């Protein structure tokens, strides 16, 4: 039976701060102030290394596609709510 436990965490990132975290697929991030860039672990596509990042603005949502490590960047600062299952590790730097 799937884990039905969810927790929500509100995080504030200062201008230029980054956060690395391990998240399950379908984890949802909502930016409630400012904007943030989300980048999941890079992928191999044929013989190329592919890394995509998505910019999410105030009021928008980002949903993690694949379980693994992601990077969240806040160039000008941001407030983010994370709705997730389980207990991923968080590490903010900046």
C-alpha cells in the first residue's frame, strides 16, 4: 500500500541562496513569493548530458518528475511550500 502520509514545509531562500534536496516523484513545490529555478538530476540522452531547469514564479507550482536529487535556486529570494511524502533530506547553502 502506498504511503499516504504527506507533510508540508515552508522554506525561505535569501537572494542567491540554493537548496539541494532528495525528493520523490510527484512532490509539489509552490512558490508563494518571488521566483525560483528547479533542476532535477541530469540525464543521459543518447551520448549527451542533459540538464534542464524550470523557472517558477509567484503563485506557480512545480512537480518533481523523477525521484532523486534536485536543486532549487532563488536568484532574488523566494518563499516556497513543499508538499511531499516521506522524509527527504534538506540542505540549504548560500
